[in-house]
C-alpha cells in the first residue's frame, strides 16, 4: 500500500500538505467509482497547474525561464532523451541491454534507460522551436 499523498507539500483538498488522502485510498476510490475521487483529483490537478504557472511567471519575470524549464524537465525526465527515441525507435528490454538478443541496437549511453523516464520526442522538438535546446545538456 502506498500511504503517501500525491504531493507532500501540496495544500489542495486532496493532499492537505501530506495529511490528505493516500494514493492507495485514491486508487480504491477510483476503482469503485466513488465520485469524490474525481473531484479530489481535479482539485489537485488545478492546484498543481496553478503552482506551475505561478512558478513559470516568476521565472519569466526574473529572466530565468530557460533555467526553470531545464530544471523542471530534468525532474520529470531524469534519463534525459535518447537519440533512438528521437528517431522514433522504441526502447525495449531487448535494445535497452537487458537481453543479449539485440546487442548493439542502441548507443551505449542509452542502455539502461527506461523509456518512461525519457523526454518524449515532441517535447524536445517543441522546446527546440521555442529556443530551448534540451539536447545540449542532457
């Protein structure tokens, strides 16, 4: 059971700064169709987006937006990006280096990375179009 709230420092009605509904409780409520679960998740998502936009605005006003974006992306995509993903190739157990079957399918630095922790191609391309090249320091 995961007794953590969605975010320990979130003060939304769902999280209540770490004293709110646990992830396990929310999961159970969602599985059983409890309407309150959807309301709590919505409240949390709105609170999250409000914090995100507030922090983005602060970064823009301070002239540190690119730094903010890089820090945010590194938090959510700790494995950075992969040229294989950028080329549209999926990372599988076989080409990640977990199996001997397809050695050499990937660059050595991409072996061991998990695709869910990699920045999606569209994110890298969108940020590049906005003048933030995520490839240069990941």
